[in-house]
């Protein structure tokens, strides 16, 4: 009995420190089932806040008892994917843009948190180049310029597959300095990310959102779960499906993201459509209720 109490106390301390390994049965060791996730983006990132609220909604609707918390320490997305796939992570869930490779490594919860908007890309440019970009209207115009991306992001392959030049870096924060110094001409960013990034880097790096253009390719941002936790993936999928069916998931998305989308004036932009060779066949493109369209946000 004493040994059991001591074991429980040790497990509880480790859980609070985020040190317990994931158990083979798909739950974190100990009596409490805890979802731990890394934080990406700035502290005021509106889409990041929405994803946490969507997680809360999924837990509330799934009928299972979970608590959730962010990781105590930051981690880059590429490393997070690798560690989650290899079972080395101190977390068991993350959000990421899908690709066939990522779906082989991790368990996707195939309800797009972004409602497809991660593939709606505005161009972050040098402030002095805004008028130059205002004249661009076609792929031929863009092919003369160089986009920037992280070397192992799916976007790099997508842009190159569409005939665009891409300069790469290994660190996210370096992209803004590369743009400022003219090593790349533009940095395509999702409509869900670009305003937060402009707030972080716009003034210090003299950056702005290019007028006129929007790139668009089919993709989805999902919750991805450790392959060691299929039950967690199933529970979150069930919770999100219920929240979708009762309208609460889209209502939450619009309540938090509609002001941002209106400010960006998406319906007034020239849209250049790109193919996405990395899109998994299982992507639920046929379910219209999962996706947004320009102008539909009201």
C-alpha cells in the first residue's frame, strides 16, 4: 500500500513537470489523462488561441475526461513533428499543415481547424516594394521573383511544383531578415498568420502586406496525435464531429477569425490558384461543411 502511494506521488510530480512518457495503452501514465501541446506563433496569435478553444470544445464534446496544457518550453515545428513521430516528445498533440509524409508519420484528426484558409496566402514584402507588387497579376509576373520558405515546409515543394522560385532557410525567424535584406522578394503567409507576423516583425524589418494578390492552394491544418495514442485521436475526432454537427465549431471559428478576414479584404484580391502535389488522397475535400470560401464569412 505504501509503495503504491509513493509510486502515485512520483508519477504526479513527473506529470506536472511534463516528464512522464506516453504509455503503451495510449494514455499518459498516472490517473489523469493529459493532452500536452507545443505553442507556435506569437503570444497574440489569434489562430493559435482558436486552436486551443477548438481543443477545449473537442474535449467537451467527446465524452471522455481529459485536461490539457501547453508545453513549458518552446520547440520548432520540424523538431516537434520528428519527436512526436519517434515517441521522444514530452507532448502528445500538435497542430500542423497536412502532407502525405506527415500523415505517414503521425495520426491526423482530419477535420481542418483552419477551414482551408492555411492555403490562402498573402505576400509579405518589403514596405518599399508595395507599389511594385501592386502591378503584379499573373504567375508569369511572380516567376521573375523569389519566394521564401523554410526548407522542409510543405509550402516549399508546393511553390516549386507550380514553377515559382524559392529561397530557403532552416530557421523561421531568419525568413524575415532574409526578406528585409533582399535575399528573397516575398514570403507567402497564410491569411490566419500574416497579421500577427506583421505585428511582430513589420516595424523592425520594414515589411508590409502586398496589395492585390492572393495565392491559393488546397490544404488543411489538423490536430496531429502521437502514433502511440490512437484513442486520443479517435476521441478528438468524435468531439470535433459533434461540434461541427451542432454548429458550435464554425461559430467559434467565425467569432474569432471573421474580424481578421474582413480587415484583409480577401474578396478584392486577384487569386492565383496553385496545385498541391503533397495533398493526401484522404483529405475530405468533398465535405463542403468543412471549408470556407472567400466572401462567405459575412
